[in-house]
C-alpha cells in the first residue's frame, strides 16, 4: 500500500527548514507527501538581495514561493492553507483549527505526521500553538480510525541547537529518527533559496550549504520508541 506523509507547519519555509530534503527524497520514491501551512507569513521580512516587497503584497509573494518550493520537491499541488494570520494562531479558535487539521488527516490518511514539538524549535508562538492543535487533531484521528499512524516532531541534536543559540531540553533536542538525505540535501538548500523574500531562509541556506549535515532528524512522539532506540530512515529502511 502506498505510504503517505502529512507535514503540518505554521509559515511558508518552516516545512523546508524542518523536512525539505525528506520531502524531496520520499516524493521521488512515490510516497504521497501533503503539506498544511497555517499562515502565509505576512509579518516576515520584505525582501532580500535588493528586492523590496510592500507589506500588503507579502502574503501573495510567500504563497507563490511555497508553491514553487513544493513543486521543486515534486509536490505540484501546493499546500493546504488554513488561512490564519501570522502570529495569531495562539488566539485562533482552538476547535476550529483542530477541525481543519483533522479534516485534512481524514482526507489524506497519513501514515506519518510531521510537525513542531512542544517548544516549536524556536519558541515562536505560532509554532507552539500549532503543535498543540496538531497533536489534538492527531489524537482524535487515531481514536476514530485505529491503526498506528506515527507522530514525529522536528528535532535538532542538542549540540547543533546550542550552536544556533537554542535551548531544547525536551523531545525536540532528543532525535530518535534519523533520515539520510545525502542525495537530496541540495533540494533543501535550493528550497530555502527560493524563499527570496525571507532573510532568515537565505541565512539558513548559507549555513547548511556550508555544513552539509546530510541528515534530517525527528523525535517520534507516537508510538514512543524504546529508550535508546534510533530509527534509521523515516520508515526504518536504514
């Protein structure tokens, strides 16, 4: 049976920072990859490299960017936007957000859900809120449908996180799923560079191009893995 991945993130470029190479890798293998993007990131930066974008135009620019990025990964359909405003997810109606995410889970029937952990990596309010909303939707989906869908949080090894000035004491700093993306690392770098409106994306692209870690890592929250276990490959394929 074909496998399905659902990635749930807050802003355009979050999906790429967390799992861009993974998406390209598994899409090329015939895995169905779907993306939910909660906002259009309309409060982000207004251009790089001499390009200046008007604030009112930024949502359209960032929507076009993520569609281009996902097409680059082999996902021509683009994301499902939840249509919330940037930095307002924590104030959105919780049940409404959960309902939208759950409806997409019911539609695509994911084997694996990727999202933020409790700290949202950076502590961004939208990331933290979306973590809570996605976990609630996942729990309801699992209760209603049975089976063993898996829930994974974006993670960063503690030593790497410290290099970025991040303190990750919870599951996000304890990766137990390691995906070798050596042959697809360039997709992640290229995807970040396609977010030309965003300074952070350009800076991160330069950082990871120079370091070439060649893995993307996650913490499997459900079902929990035995302590000390590290799964190699998203589906344990090595």
